[in-house]
C-alpha cells in the first residue's frame, strides 16, 4: 500500500474484526477479496489521499472531468462511522432503486457509486469493481473500472491541481 494512502482520521474508527467480516459476507452473499481485507486491517475504511482514478480510456462520462474519477474513500466493515461504513452505504442502494443483491458499496454520493459487482467475477472468483452513474439518462450507466480490488487501488493517484 502507498504510504499515506488514507487521510488523517477525523474520528476514531473501530478496527476490523473477523466476526464482522464473516457476518457482512453472509449478509450480502459476498466473499471479500483478500486485498480489500488487508487494506481494512491497516485502517478500517476512511477518506483517501490517493483519490484520483484514471478513466480516460474507459469512455465513461462523469461530472467535472473527462479523465479522472474522484474516489473520496473506501468503506470499512462495521467501523462505527457514518461516512465510510460498508453496510450503511450499501443500504443506501435501495433509496436510489439500485439492486443491493448485485452490488456492495465502496464509495458513493447518491448520484454515483463505486461498488463490488457480485454479478461480474474475475477468473479468480473476485467481484469486479464498477462505477454506477445516475446523472445521465433514465437508467444507470454501469462501467467496469477494474478486474479486481488490488488493481483498482493500484491505479489510484494523488490529484494534481
């Protein structure tokens, strides 16, 4: 993991524990990639310093940028924060009429989502990472960002203003 990956904590975050992982995996019928759990063992979710994801070659349309997608943070598992708790963010899918039987939320703002897609697995059985955009058209635009979580994290970079 990149040094300084997460921003400095604004509040205490409950550390990841194995029983919570198992409970949440069962609740959402997902097996989390080891690379995601390894990151959460370091810090159980939060805001990112490396928050720019290159999208120029993907051909997706997002507000305010042609070549970068903002990833504000990574949801943790039962970390007792309102901003970056995976369960809380995943439950919001219902409010926006998205199918939580298909997606588990890593980051969102209600108009866009970055999720594990349980319907699209890579050759190792890990869920792919997708972007769901609700700003354009009558139905969600879903684009695969990465074949796996580790590749997704590796592509994040610092914004250059």
